[in-house]
C-alpha cells in the first residue's frame, strides 16, 4: 500500500486570454462571420510543477500573489484540469477553498447547513446530531433562522468553515482560512489545525503567514512566477519567501541584504560564535562577537543578539545599551570583542543567533541573521521552548 497521498507529476496549466471584447449582443453574433484575427494571449499559470505529499503530512505552499498557488489548489480539488501532466490522489479530499460557494442567500442559516451538509455527503440524521456543535463553533446561535443575505461575509465564512470541519476527509486543502473571524474564532481555527496534526491528517496548507507555516507544516514548497523554486525544510522555505520581499525593498544590487545581512558597515562584524557548539546540562551559553571599525565611531555604539529556534521563534535577546554597558570609541581599523553569557534556559535542541551592531538611534552598521548556531543536550526535557533551572521541594 502506497504512503503517498498526493502526487503531482510535471503539471502545466494554461489559460487563453482573448484580447477582443464584444461590446454588444449584435457584435457577439455578427463577429463570428468576420475574418479577422481577434488575437489571444496564453497565460502560463503553472509550469512543470512536480511534488509528492505523504499520508499524514502537513505540507505548506507559499508564494506571492499571482504566483500560481490558488490555481494549483483548485487543480488538486479537481476544479481545474491540467493542460499537461497528471495529478493522483489517494483518499477522500475536502477543499477549504472559497468557503460558502454553495450557499443560497435566500435560505436561512439553518437551511444552508442542511443543504451543504447533504452536498458533503451527510444524511439528515447525521446533520441533526451535529447541528448544535456546528452552530456553536461558528458562534451564530442567534442568527440561524435569518436569511443568509443578512449575514456579513465573516459570518458566512465562519458558518462554512464550521460545516467543512465536520466532513470526514483523508486529505484537506486549506487556503488562508485562518484569516476569518475575530481573535476568538481564529483561536478555534488554530486548535482545529492542531487536532489535524495530532490525528495525522494529510493537509495542503496555502498561506502568507510564515509563522503559521513554520508552526504547522512538516515541509513546504515555494512557488514564484508559476514555477517551483524550492521544496523541503520549512524554515528555509519561509526564510526564502521573506527574503523575496527584502530583495524588492533593497534593490537588485544589495546582495548582502538579500542574503540576510545588511547595514552601512561603519562597523563590520568579523564573527560571532559560541564557546561551545554543543552544550550539555545547565552550562551557560557564552557567545563571543568580534567587530572591526571601517570608519571612526567615537560614541553611541551598541551590540545586540537574538536567539531563536529553527522555526524562527524568538526566545531571548539583549543589547549592551539595555545592560548599560558602554562600548569604547573605535578608530578606523580598531577592533572590539563583546562576550555575552546567557543562562541556559533552552530546551533540548538546536538554536540560531542573529547579531547586530548599531548606534543608539537605531541606525544599523551590521545586522547578521543566522550568524551562528549551537545545540543544547538536556535530560530534563519538556515540550516547551525553554527549560530554566527550576528547583522543587516536597514536604509531607
């Protein structure tokens, strides 16, 4: 039995965009007899896209607007067919895309629940049993006997989302549904996705929210200009996606900023490294940073660092200004070494360090993302991102 839930093999999708428009009903019929070249443009929405998703995997798809993400999702849902290539799915698939499309605005919320429940394959008896839970999840108890045309767009999407969560599916296609509703409803959405992970459901998750992609996805894929740029490690894909926007802001010539390092370089960081790359037990983390002045910097110099997880969750950071540690003035060519000692609050795992040199007003001399890393090995492991040296006593 195959462990592959979805296989996309060399898929292309083209759309034909006609240039001539018929301005009247008469021109619509008479135009078919005119021997003129109306002209049309082929839009290549997807080009040579191939990937596989394993059963039980949470797979993220990211990319800028117009990159082809939504077209790909609609093809996975069989709304569109490939122009070329093949898509194979193993299991029942439910799309969370364009929620509420099947709703009837002239029917009440209650009637739409039963109508769409039937479309999802539920019997009336099954909807009866789940009706109260569906309404409670959507937080629409007072509105279910009103016509849907009187609902706000957010209320409609909440109802559609709540109903879709009841569908028994092996594979779920999710397109930015975490953006619906207020904070409380979004929290319910997050809880639902955590339950999908616990239940090992196969999920294709399209989002612009890199924190959500990092938290939920096992792997991710970046699409740009209708083509696959990268498939693999979630943090690497999310960072590459973010740097695409940095690239636009920085300009094509600012190569260092594109690579995650930028600044005026009046002060250039030579290196930052932990005294120990592998730290066991509760030994403190010592980070050593050396920097050299490329121009005279006589006052206001600040050094700082940030420690983050492999999913880019920020755990702790500090700078010399907050600690009231004055950095001596530097003449061109002079160097300074800054050493931080950080209590080992970190859980078992790998961590990454950003380091920066700037002035007191915030002007950056050198900001270096992922400048170094270190690993922690602890027997006292917890599921939380930090594990401080907690003492306990018991008395009878």
